[in-house]
C-alpha cells in the first residue's frame, strides 16, 4: 500500500512574488514545530484539524489546466519537513512537469540534505527568524536547536540549486540592529528577502496593533545589509530594483 501523502490545507493557484521569475502555485501543509509570534498562518500551526483538506486530485487538475503558463509549485506550511512523505509529494508534483520550491524553517537539516542529495528540489527558501543567539528563540516562540539552523544555512549556501533566505521584519521582535546582525549570520548568501510584517491573524494577538517599519526604513535596512549578502530586497516592493553588492 502506498504511503499517505501529506494533507494539503491551503492552495493559492497563482503567485508572481513567491518564486522570482516564475508563475507558481502554492500549497500549504499543516503543522509546525515553531510558534513565531508574528505568524499569520495561525490555524495551520495551532489548529490544522479544523481546516478542510484539499484533495490532491483538485490540485493536480489545476496544474494540468494551467500547464501552459504555470511553471512551478511552492510547498509551504506550517513546516513541510515534519511530514515523512514530503519527498513522495515532491516527486508527485515533479511527475506533472512542474518545478518545485520548498519553504522551510531549517529546523531539520537532515531532511534538507536528503532532498538536496536526491535532486528533488529546484529551489529552496529558508525562513530565518533573526540573529543566531537567544533572540532566535524569542522570535521562533519555542526552544530552538541553533546548531541545526546553522547547519541548514550552510547546506543551502553550499548546495547546487537556487535558494533564498527570508526574514519577516516585525518591529517589536527585530530592531534595526537585530536585522543587521541577522544579515551578518547570513554572510556570503546570494539572496536575502526582507518581508514586511503584516498584522493579520497573528499567533500573538498583542501584535495585531503593531505597525510595520515604513518602506524607507525597510529599504535602508536592505541596502545596509549588502555589506554581508550579495543581494537583498523587500518582498513585493516593485518600486525599487533589488539591491546588489557593488
């Protein structure tokens, strides 16, 4: 009997910003081992059983219907690497002729290594919560194995596929100095994406009244981070080209 594939709890049929240069669909898997206060996937993380599962056949039909212009599927969460049959799901999507990107929090480097070694991914994005010290656990909302996070960062940078690191810039949790310390932790990475905090359905409801950094501050942080990473830009900021190291 085939092993059951992970249940899909959310589907975005197309996006132009989740995978730079591609038109992609995003599938969301349930469950996460982090409790990031600013996370707006509250039900995916805390109460996935209340969400209806989307039949895989429905996702397949969408991929086949849009085959002429859809060229990627992003597997997100929650945290996808918690699912033992994640490799099977990736193989399934690849069999339909689409490339696959994985979004992960990097807490399970052994799974990332397996997926990279088996050639199952076309791109990987790791969500980095902040500087690699006690501030990381504050932002992740749980105790974190920082050595595992560091190993994931190193494996991704050393890998042969396209990648990016991402960080949600939530003012109460990341000061401007914290952001630059995070850039230092990613020294040498080719791409780091800053994501503007949105006060929407946050796990920590006290953040619902928090205003994000203004766009000028975000752009300044991206530019200053170029001391450490090769390219840094703000997700969805179409008014400015990605900053690149001179």
